[in-house]
């Protein structure tokens, strides 16, 4: 076979692979869009309190679960794959699929209220993934929002963040946090609002001034309970220092410095290193999103991603730390960083 034909076949192969990748990405986005539209259609009814145990509402719930099950199976399929080098996304997607399958089996065996609450809680998977970086498609379309306006601010914010409507999410999280009566009735959801607000301002917006403004407003309104005032002031000071940094440094050495500082802060006062942990997390997520061909750097990124995942796991961020350590080991357990990963994964 001549060189000319070899070149033609090579270009055709590249073209086919490109089309397959494009189709895969479109299918992923289409499934995500379907999930968003299914949640948008059913969420207002599910959050109405008290929930009327009518046959119509039960049918709507069953339809929503069936739709979500279909889309989650598409996302979790091997053929689809995850459009990122972040190994934890595969496990988050599988966990999401499993949760929907479990709910599908239980829907006829438990109350409408319980099934509705379980379905609402599924949105935390979407929020955990979609607030990692600014990268990614929006799942906004014109019909979103009108039906959601009947919900309380927290529930609107969770839906907004789940479908990457971040401007709306920020507004609604702020309103939820400012509601003193709601905070006293729902302290866990209030804390979740604070964590998600910081995740959006830091990991999505990457905006030191916005983070400082939000934290200062909460301080001025005395939104924090007494138990959080010291740690919140640490976050505010870190946001101020971040804003005064001379230039954006996206190097891996900067990630290590942030992790070391956050670790020391957390040892002195629990969770006081959150802002620096979130900054490091965003940078590592960007490394994983963009990919790297340098094996040594990729191992380091995976190791530090596992470390930060451990720190954030119990702060309303659904994550799978060991997935990073195992992916790191797959690149070679005989290196210095590979041995660290092996120890963490065991």
C-alpha cells in the first residue's frame, strides 16, 4: 500500500473518531438536559407541603423516576463514558444511577412523602459535580424557572446549581442564608447553603472579590450562628488575602502551598481552611478537565485530588477519594507518589 493511501486511511480514521467523540458528547449533554427537564417538571409538586397523596401526583412521581432512570442509565453506560479525566465522576454517576434504581423499586412500598424526599435528595449529585469548575455546558432553557418560583429559596437554589444556573443559584442561596427563622428550623440545610455558595464563588466563579463580598455581607447581617463566627472570619480573611495576590498562579506548586496552609488551619480550628481547600480543589479540577500528558504530573494531580476529596467529603460534597488514589496507582505504584497513593487507597 502506498504512502498516499496510508495517509488517506489515517485521516479517515481520525475523522471517524472525531465524529464518534462529538456524538458521545452530544449524547452526554442530551441526557443531562433530559435529567434537568424531568426535575424541572416534577419538583414543584414534590416540594409542596403538605403533599396531597393523590393518584395524579403518584403517577407524576413514577413518571419522573422512570425518566431519571433512563437518563442515568445512559450516563453510566460504558459506551457513553465521562467527558473528563476526573476518575471520581464515573463513581458519582454510578452511585446516582444506583440511588435512582433503589428509589424505583421502593416507590410502591413507601409513602408519597418519603419517595418525594428521596427524589429531591438526588439533586445533590448534580450540585456536587457541577460546582467543581466553571468548565461545562449549561442545561438552561427558557422553560426553567417559572415553575420553580413557587419553591422556597433553598430548593430553588439547589435546582439552579444542579442545572448550572449559577447566577440564580447565588441569589437564592443568599436569600436562604439571610432568613434567620429558616436557619433555626433547618440548620443542616443552612450550612449546606453556605458551603454551596462558597463552592460557586470559588470553584465556579474563581472570584476573590465576590467571595469576600458574600462573606462580609453574612458577617454584617450576623447570619452566622455563634459556633461558626470564628471560622467564618478566617474564611473572610483568606478571601481578602486571595484578592491581594499579585497574579493568578495555576501551578501545581501553588496547589501544594494552598493544601499545606489549609491543613495547618484545619489543625488549629476545624474547617477554617475551607476557602483554601476549595481554591486548591478548583485548580486540581481544572488540571483534570484539561488533561495532561505528563505522567508524573498527572500522578501528582490525582494524589492531591484524593487528599482534597478526603477533606471535602463530609462537607456536603459527594466525592470518592479512593478513586483518585487508585487511578494514581494505575499509572505506576512503584514511584514515590504511586506508593503514597497505594498507602491511601488501602
